[in-house]
């Protein structure tokens, strides 16, 4: 799909940046005027992906998170969130609802479930010791012409 | 203040506000648990009326308070969530815990 617009931001894996990341990613799409509901869906999915990078990718350390945001043709949002942390040994297991490696930290194990519920497509690539890349796709509905 | 705690008889109400994510949930958890440990209520009400955004950290927050209240023989109730937040809570299976 053709890329119509793109930005990349890199930030530290500090939990205070969760709000920054989801707000910045969604603000990128205001020019095509998605619905409030669509932006809220995307905001939730980005928040989940960035939180995973902070909580799991960089469990006992700080590192960089790179977020690439693209507007593709057909009003499609593409958001790639990449960390260079510990990686996920078993991606399929990690994506199962309620699965969490952090049972005492009050993580619900629903991060990927939320991403999948609020996006059209979610892919996860991970390599132990190298990091994890989560990519979210969401197509916004056509604007009705007045 | 992201949370205001009010005690009314045997009920403690937590009036939550703003955005609940992994970052803010840590502080909320601390404030709510401190208040619960002081007041030992029979019912803890989590009022979501002024919560504008929540991700799955909010689900974790409710589940954690459910466990805490369960441990002292009390119960948790979630009130006034916006439709979107309610939908997320239903999606997560929180309904099964009878908190909604």
C-alpha cells in the first residue's frame, strides 16, 4: 500500500511516555478526520503496545522505543512500535487472552486482546535478546460528503 | 488528584478521574489500597464517571481491588463507566466477577 505520510518518534521506555505515545500517534491522523470512536480505538491499541514494550521488553531496564506512524492509502493507519529489549520466546502464547508473565504486577493479560479488538490487523515479530516489533493496522471509514 | 476517596458508612467510594494507563494505575492503586486498609469497608465503589480513557491497565486495577476486597470479605462495584469503558470491561470478563 502506498505511503501518503509518515513520521517516526523515538522515546525512552518510561511509563510517563505512554500518554505521550498514544496522543502523538493519534494526532498524526487528524488531517483525515477519523471519528472520535476510531481515534479512541487506535489510542487504546497504541497504549497497549507501548505499555508492553515498557513493562515486558525493558522489564528491568530502560531503553528506546521507536514508533513509526504512517498514513497509507484507503484511509489506513499503520503504526509500528519497536523495542530493543528482551524479546518474546513464544509469541503465540504471549498473545493468548489473560496470559501474562507478570501476575503480581496487576497486568490483566489482555493487552494483545485489546489491540486485536480495536484494530483490523496486528502482527508481532520478536527475537529473544533482540526485541519486539508490534504493527497495528486500522482502516478509517470513508467520510460522508455533504 | 486522580482519585478522591470518600467514606460513607460501611462503603468507601473512589472517585477516579482522567486517563487510566499503566503509569497512572500504579498511583491509583496505592491511594485506593491505603484508604481501604484504613477504613476496611464492606463495599468499595469505583466511580468511573470522570475517567476519559482507559486501557487494559484499568482492568488490572479493578481485578486487583477485587482481590483485595475479597481478602477482607468485602466486595467491589464499578459505577458510571462511559460506554466504551464498559464495553472493555465486558470484553475482559469482569462481568463474571459481578462487579459491574
